[in-house]
DNA sequence: CAGTGGTCTAGACCACTCG
DNA sequence: GAGTGGTCTAGACCACTGG
C-alpha cells in the first residue's frame, strides 16, 4: 500500500465498513501519513480526490469528516453535435432555417442580461439525413470575432473553436414539442423532447450566446458515477 | 505569478490568444517550470487540472497538446430527493404505492444483469404534499443488509447511507408520462417528464439497485461549466 | 530505448478558521 | 492563537509509449 489510489481505496473501505461512520471526523493528514507509511502529500492527494467526489468534507482547522448524507457528483461530457452524431456512426449535416437580427424575448434577456438586438439562428442538425437536434441560438455580435457563413460551419461547432473555454450555465429539462420544433423535426406537437439550455459567457461575464437544443425523441444523456 | 491556479490561468490565456493554437503541442513541464520560475510539480498540477476539464490532452512521451475540438466537461450534483425538496424550501414526504417481489422485465434484466426475482417498489415523493418525483425501483436483496420499513425511510435515502459510495451508470431522458406515472402524479398521459435512470453496483460489479425517477413537469437539472 | 508525464518524498510556509 | 488543510519546492524514481 503506497500509491495515492491505494490510500483512497483504503479510506473508502473504512467508510464502507463503518470504521469511520457517516458524519464522523477522521484522523488528520499527518497521523494518516504515519499510519500508512507515506508522505503527507500522498494522503492529501487521496483525501482531496474523495472530497471532490462528495464523499469527504474538509475544512482547515476543523479537519476532515465523512459526509453524512452524500451528494454524489457525476461528470458529463458536452460534445459538439457533429461529434455526437459521428460517435453513433452516422453522418452529420445541418440546415440553417432562420437567420436574422432581432430583439430577444424576455426569457432570453433575463438569462443573458442582454437587451440589445442579437443575431438569431434556427438550425436543424441531421444524422444520416434525419432530424437529430433542433437548435435555437442567440449570438452577441459585440463580443464575437467576424462571423462565418453558418451554412458552411454550424454555429455550434464554430463557437467551440473561436471561443475557447468559456464559462456559463447549463440546464436540462423535458418539454413538449412546440410549433417550430414539431414542424422542423417532423413530430407531433407535445411529444416529449429532451432539451438542453446553455448560456456561455466571456471572461468578464458578458453573455456570448444562449442556445436551446431540442433533441429528437429517444435521445439519452449518459454518464458513469 | 506563482500558484498553480495562476499558471492554469496563464495557460488558458495562451490558448485563447492562440499563442498555442488548437491541436498544437505545448512545451514540456520541465521547460514551463523554468519559464514560470516554479517547481515542475506546480506546472503538473495546473496542466493535470486542465486535462481533467477536457482542454488539454496529455500522454507520456507524446507530451501535452491543446485539444482540437474540445469536449467540455460539466459536473452534476446528484442529491437525495429529500435534500432536493428541502433545498427548495418545501417539506418532503413520501408514500409507498407498491412493494412486492417479482420477476424483472427484460429491460431491467439487460441493464442489471439480474434475472432472479427482485424487490420492486413504487414510491411517490411529495413536496408540500404535491407530487414531485415518481420512483420505480428494483432492489437486489442478495447484496443488501436487512431491509428497513420503506414507509419510514424512503429507499432513495436508505440506500445512500447503507451502501456508501457505490459505482454505476446514470442516464437522463425525456419521456411521455405512462399509465402509472400519469395516475400517481395527477398529470395527463403523454405529458413530457424528465426521467433519471440509474443502475448502482457494488465493488464486484453486481447490481444493487435499478431506479427510474420521473420528475414532475417543470423540473430542471442545472449546473455550471 | 529514451523522452515525457505520473507520482512520491521530506520539509517548509502559508491561509483559513475554529475555539 | 493555534491547529489543520492547501500548496510549493527540489529532487528522485517510475511507467508508459512513441519513434
């Protein structure tokens, strides 16, 4: 027993076996380093990892304790739509249905903090020619480089390469298909669609884009714990 | 400039400014440590963090390069339902609607790898007395401690404290309300519901439980990037 | 096989925060 | 104020893998 992953495993074992009960404090790093016969940095690495996964809670001076009611954390991959399609072994294409400048509605203004006129795009993404995702996007030209021809490269893909590593919020929901979605995706109104909504911001917190993706019926977002 | 977070910020800046273009290799840790005037371990920490977020790709011998088409990673919190409800400032309660031993249907057998008879539970979770989540759960008694009275403590909550830090898979989808869900939640058939499906496994990979949570209309799963 | 990242060590200082 | 985790350093060895 010496690597930090071994130490993490031993700590987990003690939690499972109730050697360290839920909600209880565990020994300090120094003490564990002595017991495990390793450097404190190694213990630190193991405990920090478990804290990042919601198993432990750590505070200076207060020490480390096992979380009483764990809030598990899972990691999601947010790929570009073209990659999603190609990962399924299908061919991606897209069609721009709407592109103009317009005033954002109230809901978009609230989420982005932008009230000026924005570029609005409706794009249908296809997998092997069949509807895959219906995208409704608002772009803030004020904080973007010169825009390309979105018939050539989808806004979805252009943004990840032109705006590297921005921050923002994501939300997932289930919604019945609206008029535009039903028409574009060839489904009945009200059919349950998986919807992803995202606001992307630059380093100063100014909104770059707001996008709403409605996925075709049957779509599942997966991950492991 | 000296902490690992400062170094991470500087690396990100260079990527955004295209000093290091998308897809290109960046200097080795040794070289960067000299340039930044810090220890190699500090550079390592910064680069490892960016790799875990999908910005960099690292391989021994091959070195570190900027990912050409970034796959952003987001972290989700998976709380216990009672915590979710209470975080909204509402009061949680639950009702067990069905509890018996039965043969799992094909879909559950495929996902869990279990074909023997399992304990089946249908539970309705309420927030301030109104339907919040409809839970359909399969439990494998063979790998569980003695079961409690699920009218007292919901299976959802009992499991997180009795089966600490298990692994498994999660999937999210949008589905129209089925017969059981429509009746239990008081909504019309076919209404779009946000559905969470989870398989939990013990250390040996044996399925402990399969659960399907149908959230009441309006539910949104949120996170930040 | 050799270069690069992955990890460990022993020691040190610091920042936060509980009491 | 003092105890605990957070981080940094300088050096070392190791594991993986590309050429």
